[in-house]
C-alpha cells in the first residue's frame, strides 16, 4: 500500500522537524563526554581527527533531515559514511547513532523495493565486515553477526510501526465507509418519509379536487389550494434536508433559516391540518408539557406521526385517525390509531394493512426509534383498524 502524498505544508513541517533532529545530533557528535556512546564495530587502531573525519560525521547526521522524504537515499549516505568512518579507524562519536535512525526510518517510510533495499544493506554490511577483517579488526564472526542483528532490529521496529500505521489507516477507512453507508441509509429514510407523505397527500387531494370539479365546482378551488400548500410544504422539508446534507462539520440547526424549516414536535399541528385537507378525519391531542428536545428526538417523533398519517391516507382513506402525543418526564409517547372494521376475511379489504414488513416506512421508523433508544410497535387492533405506538426517551436540547 502506497503512502499518501504529503502536501507542501506537511512536507515543510516534516523537513523542519527532521532538520532540527539532524542538526542536534550533529552538534552532539562533537561533545567529548558523549563520545563513548555510539555504534562501533571495527575496533581498528584509532586515527587522529581530521577534516575527513568531520565530514564523515556530518554525513552520518545531516542526511537525517530527509529521512522521511527520501528514506532509501538517507540510509545509503549515512551507512556509507559509517562504513568509511569505521574502515579508516576514526574515533567513535555520538553521531554514529544516525545509522540506527536511518535504518528505523527506512523500515518505517520506505514504500517501494523494501526487500531489495534490505538485501543491498545486508550485502553492504557483509562487504564492510570483510574489509574490517582484512584491515586487522579483532572482531570475530559472532561479533559481526550480533551487530548485524542489532541493525536488523532497528529496521524491524520501523517495519512494525509501518504495519501498525497501515492497519490503523485501514481501520479508519473502514469506519469511514461504515459511517458513510449509515448516513446514506439515514438520508434514504428521510427522503422516503418526506416524499412518500407529501406525494400521498397530493394524490389524495388531487383526486378530491377532481371529484369536486364535477360535483361541487365552487369548492374545487379549496382542493387545488390544498394540493398547492402540500407541494410548498414538501419543498420546504426538502430544502431543509438538502441544507443538512450541505452542512459540513456544523449542526443542522446552527443556521436559523434552516432551523425554522426543521420538522419538530411544534409542527405536528400543520401535519395534522394537511391530512385533514386531504380528506382524512384526524383528531389530534397532546398531553403533558412540551419541552424542547434534541434534534434526533424531535425528528424521530415527527416522522412517526408523519408516516402513520401517510399510511392512514393510503390504506384507510376516510377512516377516523386519532393522534395522541403524551409528553412525560422521561419519555415521549406517541399513539396513532385509525378506525376500521375488525379483522375478518369479509371486512379485510375495507382497511388494507400497510406493507411495512419489508418496506422502508414503519420498518425504517422502528430503526429510527431504536437509534434514539426508543421502541415502536405497529399492527392491527383487535377491535379493528390499525395502531402505531412509539415511546421515545426524552433528551432535552440542552444535554
């Protein structure tokens, strides 16, 4: 898996941080008290410091400024300088630790030809061991092998870090995909609730207006006006939904204009009036004190009533529908009942059972209610008709 490219600002910040690290390591390399700390394998007779030794020390430290941008090149320069420093017998310095950092960086950041790079580095170390042995180094095979394992350990630590970062990135991508899928499902549910309800109301109202054109022309205007009002209400809700989709990183209610269009418990009266203008007899009552709830609770309660009225207009047109909203301290209870004959083979066609088992309507409302910690039940009543009963925990907007 390739590493995502860094933008200019990220590259600059990375280069500055690594540059500071390289500069500090270069300065510490010339501190006498730290000379005993470093990487050492040759143990050849020590030669006095010179301009060449200073250059080799800087070559083992300063290239670390590019250890993330060009890890392979950084490792090649640092390792070459370290090998020359050891073969020429210069005194060990703190700057030789740059070899360990270069190996770790290559294991962490190198993207392509990782195995090839590891092979080249191993071969280079074997050549260094042969050269040191020819120059009279007292080290044996076991010593060279132990030092090689130390170098390999730094590479493996970097590889482990790289693997964990890749796994974490994969987990984040999967989490983002799951969140995206859930958001798509939520949007689909919202669109279904909005479009289905208003289109159903408009169809019923249009049929009623057509009937009035022939039976009572003077009242046909009222029916057409109801269709127009329902269309405007649908557009308002769709604008609200589109506003939510366009919002990036901000609450859907942050915009006052958008909040004014949000479906809330306070707009249930308009929903009921719309159903009445569609010819559905609806009785609406509220019990308890209405309090401001969180957006999710308000929307879930609104959609329960909306979907229940939609089903009533579609499958029990003309039957009396009762909407009861009870505001409690801990929960909101919603009950929507539609009259109809008792369930029997002869009377069944009079009130058709909503097809919510496999559809998006009531099944989607059940999922929505569960998301806010509530429950929803829907089904035929023993005394006839259909009932939708939902309980949603109260979550004040201030929480």
